[in-house]
């Protein structure tokens, strides 16, 4: 059993060594393409974010004591508020207020609204190629969201925790991560191609191939005659 395993591993490394040029070429190509795309082709995307907390209005809170059930209610309501934040109404109002040259569908593609688990906090994020534009958009969007939500929950109290600041570095692309992924993919693709080529290659090249194919021992070899 150990001999068979050793033989299999020897054959495996032999296959890889025989086509090492193919493995190196494909891996190098995928890594190089990823590096070029990440550093010179793909535009950097910046993300600005703002945090909002929801609760009862100050007038209601002054006359009522907040208990555990109230907290749980607002945690569940945060999902409803999140849907309001992602609505076309809020998006269109922000587009008009800032005079953006973008339609509602593309605008909402850059917007992310995430209720934080087990909290009354909602995080709004917006991605853009321009960090200053991303900051202006998310701040205005949050303001319009607060105004729109009061139509449905007049007793609700929504407050901004952290005003969005201009991001200093892009969130994507991530060159080193992309290169690492491309390297791994290149290795996997090249290995797969090498073994596929080996599987499709049915030619006989050695005595070992004959013994394995016919299950018979080789008893002699005719040498190749080279004329002077």
C-alpha cells in the first residue's frame, strides 16, 4: 500500500514537472492581468457612511418610561425604517436636491442601508468615484430619510449619531487581495489543465506506459538506429 502511494505521488509530481512551464505561464498571466486591472484600469471607489438611531420623540419619552419591550419594538422597526431609507421617494428627492446626473436605479445601486443587529441603529453608506460627492450624497440622503420617515411615524425620533466624513482611502479595488485571488485561481486552472491534457494524452512513451497499459512485463527493447 505504501509503495502504491509512493508511486502515485511520484507520478503526480512527474506530471506536474513535465508541464511546469504551463503552470508557471498561466499563473503568471492571471496574476499580471489582475495587477494591471487593479492598479491601472479599475477606478477607485470611495464609501461614505452615516449612523442613525431611532426611538420615540422627546415629548413622548418625557411622559413614558422606556422599557425592554420598547427597545425590542424599535429594533424590529429598524427594518421598516431601512426600507423607507431605500425608497425611490427618498432617492429622487436627494437626486433633485443635489442636481445629480443619475437615474434612481443607478443611484440606489450605490446605496447600502443596514440595520445593525440587536440595536436601534441603522447605517447608511454610499459609494462613488468621488469621495466628496459620496459624503455629500449620504448626508443629504440621511436628512431626506429623516423627513420622509416622519410622514409614517410622527412620534418617532431619528437622530444622526455620526455625520459622514470624507473617506481618505477607497474601499475597492483591493489590489493585493485581487492579486492573491488571481494567483490562486491561476494555480487551480493550470493544475486542472495539466491533468486534463495528461488524461487526453493516450500515446505510449516509455516501458512503464506499456506495462501499465497491457499489464505485461517488457522483455526487450529495440534500440533506435541512427545512421552515420
